[in-house]
């Protein structure tokens, strides 16, 4: 009897099955790695988008702050300019007032000196009058009216008003 044909392909089929199992495992692992890489990429992408958004917000805030500070700087420069011009004007006015006060002080001192000299001269004149008149200053003089004399006799028919009008002309 002829021996029956024995298939020797069992080893090849087993090997092909093993290769298929390995390929499936590698495919699964590759797909898992790809999904993980895709997830990591998406997270990195979102993180970078957030960083860009926050950086843009920060830049916008800084630009706004810069604009405000530039405005404040311009306002402060204007205020400084006004204050400087006011200071210059006030300094000039102070200088003028100081000069005027100095002149008035000098004038006052000169007038005071002149008054002292005038008082000395009056004192000297008084002494000279006393020496010339003797004791006449001790007598009491008065403007008491002792008699009455009318000017109507000298200017008949004229009234006081007419006399004043005549004197005014």
C-alpha cells in the first residue's frame, strides 16, 4: 500500500499564523502609538495655541499700558513745561519784587537820615530862636477876639458870597 500523502504544510501554516499574529500585534501597537502620538500632538498644539493666545493678550495689554504711559508722559511733560515756565515767571517776579523792596528800603533809610538831619536843623533853629527872643516862648499867646471890626464898612453893599466869588476869579 501506498502510504497516503501527508501534508507537510502544517509548519508553514503555523508559521504564517504566527506571522499574522505578529503582524496584528505590531499593527495594534503601531496604531496605539499613532493614537498616542496624535493625542500628544493635539495636546501640544492646544498648549501652543493657548500660549500664543496668552502672549497676544499680554502684548495687547502691554501696548495698551504703553499707550497710557505715553499719554501720561506727554501730559506730565506738558505739566513740567508749564511748571517750568511758571517757575521762571515767578523767579523773575521775585527778583523784581526783591529789587523794588531793596530800593524802597534804601529810600526809607535815606528819608530817615534826612528826617534826622531835619530834626537836628529844627533843634538848632529852635535854640537860635530861643536865644534871639529871650523868654518870649514862655508867654502865652492867644487868638482870643478882643474887639469887633466889620469889613462891611470897607466894602459897603457887598456880601460875603460876592467877596468869595470875586476872590475865586
